[in-house]
C-alpha cells in the first residue's frame, strides 16, 4: 500500500517561554510544513478475528529537515464483543515527537458480525 501524506500547521499561539531545542513537550511551532510518503502492509480482512497493519515513511520537514516514522497496529477478536489491541508510533526525531506503544482491550457495543 504506497501512500503520500502532507500537512501544513499554523498555530494561533507562537510564543513560548521554553526553548524549542530543549525538546520540552509543551511548546508550539508557529508554522510547519511536512510532506512525504512510504509503504504500508495490511494482513487480515475486514470482519475477521485477526487484523494487522504496519507503515514505514520518510518526510521532508521545514522545521527539522527530515524525519522517519514507523507505525502499526494489531487487533485480535477474542470473544463476540471483546478484542485485544496494540499499536505503536516511532519517530526518528528524538526531541520533537512522543514515541508511543499502547496495549488495550476493546469492548464492542455490538456483536461482531463474521462473514
């Protein structure tokens, strides 16, 4: 699954008492543009018990020149209403993004329909 992605962000607040280079998580960039693309892979079909997706991408960024991102998710339906899920996002910019790994249990309000 090849893809392209682009974003332009403009903040209504551009002043911060903390230096952006320190990597403090609560600062805001006044203007930012990034664009790039990558490849993704999906395993599993809709309405099956197991689904997974992974994407790897490279981006040009007018703030930090360039960065890479890897993200993915896995979901396994264990009962009619309940699934176990995990997801992750990993960025190559050590100070400017929060890498995340999440684990969870998802409870559906409707019974999952299998085809």
